[in-house]
């Protein structure tokens, strides 16, 4: 009984969210802004990926970062240290970002002077997959220590993402992580999924990620 | 507007859940059964902790395991291989277990012939913290690769847990994880929190965890 009620509620929330997300997407398109929704488990390396990207690309493009956190603003502070403007969304308990929150955050960003917005979603491999934020693309980060079986257990996240960043590849040599198994499981769920292997520690793959991002930014401009 | 509605819905759900959890707790007490709710991010090592515990303790106590997963039943199959009965709860999208699901699972477990039930919650450091399952104790697992800052970002999970298992300590030497910083942050949120460091790979701390569990099982019997 409880389960059925939960599902009805979820449908209504998702439908309201969807309308607002469409509005946001339209606004971004009019301004030629590319927005990336970055999702992952806690500690998978979302913030490191963002910081490393800013260091490599902030001279070339105008960035803004939206940081979602349940509590704290340590990540927004890290972004600000790079000289890039960050909007902190403190959800105070909510386990995902939604379109109304992004709408609020966008009020603090001058879209006409922005090329690209990176959203760091709440650390959660489940709920954020359900919520359209009006982003241009969705990326998920999966770190090697989390294991190669995650596509079996959290299939929705793999299905809705455009890009899978496999992070912390420097741990590969100490781990029984099977990259080929992950790749096969992911592509079975989502044949269009692009995969990039990275390590913020060794620098592996960060250029590949930046190249992917650059192509997307340029495509959004036209 | 949307946010306020969400919160009201959450309150109603949590209040219904709370009543049922109290019922479950009462039933366990009458049967002298200890039930542990194990929560963690995806890939933190919940299943490994359960399997290693079963191997060390299944001859001494009658175990049952409730496996929560959004999809798949790979974990329940691993438990069954150890000769211990497992109930698989497939939530089909829900990001946490709740008391109604546990009530259903308990129908398949003979409480009069059981000493201890281990619940593996959905891999999620956020939502499961909100839901009382009627458990005797709550344990959270945090793996070294997730980082020492998680108490700042996911404070509720640290606040509601009785035990923090720091897993994958074999990664400590390759990582900048600061155990003392984690300890300080965790104890600030929850001075009663007990912390045990473990590695399923090297075996570190598994005996400590089993000792803790044994004391809890014995206390529940009386």
C-alpha cells in the first residue's frame, strides 16, 4: 500500500520537474550555454574532475559551477579558489538536485557571459538519475574502488548518462576491478554511452575529458 | 513551493514508517533476535563484510540475511553460497529500504530459529539514514577510497549510526586518507559512535567486528 502511494507521488513530482527542466534547457540554448550534470557516488571524484578541468580550460572558456551538497560548502570553496564563480546549493537533507533548485541557482549566473556550467550533483548513484535538471548532457563518474558490478546494481544511472568517467584508475593495479566487464555491462544498458578512463592523481585521461567537453561546448554555441 | 510539498510528504511517509518499525522491533525483542541495518555508499564493501562475518560466525549462531537491491540478486546468491538463508528485496527503483519492506521480508524468516539478521541496505549514503527499519543497531561502512571528508557532507548517516566500519584499509598506503581527521569529524557529530577499521583483503579488524557483533547478539538474547 505504502509503495503504491510513493509511486504516485513520485510521478507528480517528476512531471512538475520535467516541465521546469524543459524551460531551463530552452534558456540555455538561447544563450548558447552548455550545461553538464555530473553524478556519482560519494567520494567517486566529482570535485577533483571539476577542479582539474577548470585548471586546464578556464582560460579558454567562461565557466560557472553549481555545487550541490546536503551540508557544507567545502566544494564550492575549492572551486572559488580556482577563480571560478560557484553557486552552492545546500539541500539540507534532499538526496538529489531537482530543476527548481537549478532554476534558483541560474538566477545568480549571468548566462550571456557564460560558456559552460558544470553541476556537481549530490553524491548518490540512485536518486539523481531520476531528475532532469535541464542539462545539455549527463555524465556519471564511477571510481575503480567501487567495483565493476555497479552497472548491474544501479542500471538507471548508466542508462541515462551520455558519458561514463571511470575515475581513480591509479587504483587499478591494487584492485581486481575488471574494466572489460564494466564496459560490457555498461554498453549493454546503453550502447551510446561514451567511456573515458581518468586519474586525477596521474593525470590519465583528463585531456580526453577536456576534449570531449570542448566539442560539446562548441556544439552548444552554434 | 515544490520543496515545501516534498517535505510534507516526507513527514507522512516517515511517521507511518516509524510506527511499523516499532512493531518490528517489538517482534524481534520477543524472539531474542538481534538485527543489524548495514548502510553505505555503493561499493563500500557491505557484501564483503557480511560474507566474511558469516564465514567466521555461522557455526556459532543462526544467521539470516536480508539483501536490498534496486535490481539484480547477485549479493543474495553470494550469501546463499555460504549456506545461509537470504531474502532478496528488489526495490525496483527505490533508493532505500523501509519498514514495510522489512515486514515483508520477515515473513520468510523463522524468528524462533534465528539469532541474528543482517540487513544490507541499498548502496546510498543519504536516504537510508532517514528510515528506521526496526533494527536493533545501525552500522555504516565507509571505505578509505571515498575520502575522510564524508562526515562533513553526509552528517545524518554518521549521526544515526551506532557503529562506523572503516573498510578497505589496505588502500590506506596508496591514499591521502586522514584517519584521525575522519575520527574527529565523526565523533563531533556522534560522540557515542564506535569505530572499527577493517580490510576484507588483509583480514584486519574482522575479528573486532565479530566480537562487537557477538556482544550485541548475546545482549539481545537476554
